[in-house]
C-alpha cells in the first residue's frame, strides 16, 4: 500500500533525491557528474554491490510512493544496464562513470512523486476537496 499523506511522500522524495545525489552528483568536473557510484565502480565487487543496493532502494521507495510500474521499469532497466556495464574490466568502470543512471532514475521517480503530491496525494490522484459530495450540497 502506498502512502497517501503528503508528509510521507515528502519523506520518500527526500530519500530518493539523496540517493540520486550521492550516487551520481557529488562532484562536477566539466560536463561530468561523479558520485559514490563512480568511485566505487573501480573496486571489483564493491561497485556492483553499491549500484545494486542503491538501485533496489530507489525502486522500493518509488513503489512505496505509488510511482507507476512503467516508470519503475524504466528506472530499473537504466540502473540494471549500468550495473552490468561495470562488470567489464577497466573499460566498464570508465564507461559507467559517464552513465549517471541512478541520478536519471531518481529524477524519473521524483517527477512521479511530485505529480502525486500536486494531485493531493490520494490513491487515485484526486484532491481531497474534490472527493464525492452529496448531490444536495450547495456551493456558495
């Protein structure tokens, strides 16, 4: 069951943004962003473990926030492809440093969470004030 209150969604949003920033946005060098994911990709096994753990965290948080499955699938594919690339010795780590898949995925998930928040955070995306009213209710 996804959280329906705005404070719950904001807490999830904050954690997703943090992982996206830590993974791929701690240091900017020219047009490139580097983070923990890039640094750890050079350590065999550790890079893949961090990448998979961060990816799982982002997907679980997105699911908790009620992000559509289609967006979660795209995010998972991006991060899964990036994790697979790091398995290629030397060249894989270098290529993976250029792919900020966790940051991209976090942005997709954040945009979906923002849409839920803007819609009033109800399960169907309806604002609480627009829920069913009695046909006899009058508006002033």
